[in-house]
């Protein structure tokens, strides 16, 4: 058989492989206009759409959650560019593989052909592997398209970041996911003529997919296989095995959710705080971790406006230790709602930061002699403790002097609010600071 003659056996194999591919793979878009849900990047006149159309895509880091279209976008670039396209996964590629791609790119460039390297899960490359890419990216020998689900500013070398453009892909919204499902049930590559998807089932799949196109199509395929030709909500429920929650205990979803939880308590929104608490618990977050964050919030955001908040937080942490899940969720909810509704003050938090900044800038002076430890005879010999006034011997138990070192007499770090219990402390502090009398009117 000559090289020009068709290989019927190979064609049959390719056809069978396409038929056996998962629905998500069969429905992968092949052109920019087929990609849904990333209009800010790929809509008419958008930066990336224009770059692809003009075949001048720069080196990119595609950053986004699973199923948002990173690999699809890279493969659309592959179909639209005149350059040679190399695809590797950082999970399995070695340093030798990287150097091999670079060597091949150099040979191609001598013949007038550029090279685009798509590197999936680029955050899995170690520093040496990432550094090996630097000269070739900087010189334009290769155009790098890296894809990652992890924040590239943490996981990718800053030198490589500076030579690429970070493009953020968002999870797909309900409209985009719905459009994908509609296409999959009507396209000959998908399930056309095989199943009917009722409206409620469509909505259920969109909800469970949580912005992940791959998850939506996989769930549709599983539901279709389990149906009698009509996919209903009951079939979707059975196929999904429960509600999907996008959450990674070591990734962005973890940090984004705990951040939203803390900010909801700080913002006095108990409903939002309970929502994010439920997300974390449903996803299997360690309840001890949540309890520790509640303790921090009690001091950082409530502070002396309601000192009891710290007692509630610590008691919650102990309850989590003693009781465990699932009952510990109740204690977490109690502490969460208490902190959300408590009066707020970050004065103590700001005060310690101001004091530490003062020390960093000016250094630390030794305490006045009167305040130094004079418990040992040799220390008393140097005047330690001499002239110390015992507050309990003064009216109202208050001294009429500053206890700061001489060089810091005028420093003020604590500025209490007028909220809750701290309002009472603010009035007392104001009288302490303003009165020059030995017997202060408290």
C-alpha cells in the first residue's frame, strides 16, 4: 500500500474510537464560535478571539476551575494556527520532554514554522522544569499555553509569569451550561435521537454541575444510559449520587469559601455565613479548621465590642473536639450566628499591628526601671523595680502616669470604637488619658 492510498483499517479504528469517546470529548468545540461561557475573552472584538483569528496568540497561562474550557481553548488554537502544535501534560512530561520540544521547535523555526506548546496542569512542573522553558518563551522560540486550576501567581515561577499573559476563565453560568446540554441532545455527535431531556432534569444537571461543563455532560450521559429514553429529575438524582459541591481542601475553592465565610460573619450576615459553613461541611472540610477560624474572627472582628464572643468561639472549638461530626455542626452554627450578629470592632487587631509597626520602625526601648523585674537581689542592686507604684494602693486602682518607655510616652495604639461593650471601655480610656489628677473620677 502506498503512502497516498487510504488506510481503511485505520479509518475504521478512528471512527470506533470517536464513537467510544465520552460525550464530553465528542462534544468538545472545534472553533471559537462554538465555545460558550467565556464571552469576555472570546466575544466579538475580545482580545483572545482577535488573537486567535489573526494567528498571533501570545504566550498564555489559562487559569480557571475544572470544566471551564482551558484545554478546549488550547485545542481551538491548535486548529486555527499555522504553527506546529505540541501538547504535553505536566503530570507525565519530564525535563527531557521539554528539552525535546524546544529542540524540535528550533529545527522547525529554521524552516520557517513556529511552535505552540500546550502544557496542561503547568503547576505540576517543578522549578527546574519551569525554568527550562524561560529562554525559549522569552526569545519567542515557542509560544507557551499553560493551563492550571491553581492560582498561577502562587504555583508558577514569577519569571515565567512575567513572560506570559495570565487569562482567567470563569466557571460556566447556567445559561452556558444549558446551551451545552441542548447541543448535546440535538447534535449527531452527541445524543441526537437517543434521549429527551425534560426541563426540570435540565435544570437539575445545571445545578449539580456547578459551572463545570465536563461534569454537566458526564452527568447527562450517565442519566441517558440509565433512562428509558426520557431523562427526568429522578434519573438525574440517581445518576449523580448526590449534589456536587466544587471544593478542594487544598485549592482555590477552599480559600475562596473560607474567605467568604469570614467576610459574611464580619459583615453581620448570618444567612450567608451559614451558607458558606454548610458548603464547607458538605464538602468534608475539617470542622476543627473552621473552629480555629471562628476563634480568630472573635478577636479580629468582634474584639472588645463583645468580649464574650471569644468565650463562645473557644467553647465551640472544645465542643467540636468532644462531640465531633455530625453534631458539631450545631455548635459551629451557634458560634457562627453569634459572631455574625455581635457588634464589631477591630480596634484590638489594629492596635497590636500599630504597636508592632512602631517597634519595627523605631526599635524597642527597655522598660522603665520601675517596671523591670526586681525579684532577685542582684537585680534590685541595679535599681530594678525602684519607684514602682502599686496601682491597688491608689484611689480607684489607677496610676497617674504613663508606663511606656520615655521615648514612647506619646504613642497611642488602641483606639476603641463606641460599639457594644467597647463603648464603655472607650469612655474609661478617654478619662484615663485626659485626666492629670491623681484621683481620677471613675
